[in-house]
C-alpha cells in the first residue's frame, strides 16, 4: 500500500530510538486493555464491531496527553474534519 499511495512507512522519527519503546508500550497497554479477558466472538466482523466500540469508548473516557481539557476522541474527531 505504501508504494501505491507513494508514502514512506515511518513509525518512529529516524535516530530517535526512545520513540520505539513508547510505541511498544502503548501497543502493549492497549493489547492488555482490549484482550484481557479474551473476547469471545464467532466471526471476524463481530470482533471488528466489538473492537471499534471498545476503542471508541476508551477514546471518549481518556484525556488527550497534550490537550488535557479534551478527550482523545474529541481531538480525533477535530483532526478528521480538517
């Protein structure tokens, strides 16, 4: 997809090794939050619907790390409108 859309896959800023640890920590935290206990679903569509709901609920309840007066979900919605 990167070659199709002509973008470079950059997860971290080059030469900033500390970012990799932060990203791995965030993934581990979300993985633990979402999959402990393991959800019981019958189809992939059911899992996707469940995950979407859980992530949206988390975003509505969690303060944004840079804009403490707003929730993550509010900042996400504002960025989508641009």
